[in-house]
């Protein structure tokens, strides 16, 4: 099983700042089968990034994904008020699929 | 509009069974893999199970293997999760999710709003 570690658990930032969210895998994630999701309170998760770096339909270009192998990053170039939420990485290249524990981006 | 609507969640006693359903609309259901993901109150996301478009490929989390069974009925545009021997730690909001492709090994681009399962005596 591939374990995904997201640290820190919480990031305190101000609107307009850059957010860098890391995700580390316990073993290499094949073919960059790595996704990022955003979840706001009371809502279902929303796909942001798949294939490590491809933006899903309708996702603003301030969101970007990078990385390969065991180290991946979600970057939000300039935080908008609606971006304060919890973010999860996920590996989907083999069973069992797994999610990271999440990083909460909160307003400083 | 692409939509997934879960149902079947309830309060059940430990050891009992429950069947969840997910009704799909707005897309060609049998072109895509489907999954169940759960979220315990105040906790993160946990993948439960998934299957490919034709049920030829199926996977389960270790925590539910042998107790949960995923299935689909492409003629009814529906996904199911049969759960037996329920435990307190199965208490969660259960989401149905669609993948980008026919395989189960793809990102989840559409999610339902979830159905709540509470296991308690």
C-alpha cells in the first residue's frame, strides 16, 4: 500500500499569498497517477489536478501541480478567499487507492 | 447535468447489514469506472472500493475486504455497496464517485453529496 503523507496539517496564510502544499509517497507513484482535491465544509471533494500536473475542467490557472516519483506539490499562486479549504492528494495507479491525510489552508 | 445521488444510509446496530445505492445521470454510465469513498466525522477521505466499467476489475480497501461488496447495474445506471458485519468504525459519510475513464485506476472527476451511515447500538 502506498502511504501518502501531507505535512503540515495546517497552513496559515493571508489572501494574496502563495501556498505550497507537499505530498510525499512511501514508494514511487507510477506514471504520475497522482491527483489533488479541494474540500470545503459541508461539501463533497472537488478534483483540481490529475496526472500530477493537469488541471481538471474549470479549475483556475492559479492552481498548479508538479512532481514525480515520491514527491509532489500543489501550488496556489495567489490565494483567493474561496481557496481556504482542505486539500487532499490521492494516488490512483494501483489498488488500494489511497488519500493523504489532508492539509487545511486557513486564513492567517 | 452530470449527477450522482447516493441513498440507503441509516443508523444500524453493530453486526447488521446495509446496502447503499448511487444513481447516476447526465453521462453514459457504462463508459466509466466508479468508486465508493468514505469520510468519518471530522476526519479525512478513505477510499473504500472501486470497479471498472464492466466490473472486470474490482478493488477493496483492506479495512472492508470480506465484508463489503461493490457492484453495478449498467442497465439501471446504478452503483451499489453491500455492507455486512458493520462495525462502529464504519460510521462515515459515504460518497459515490466517477472516474475519468473506463478503468478504476483514474482520478475522480464527479462526486455525489454522500449518504450517512451510523453504526451504533
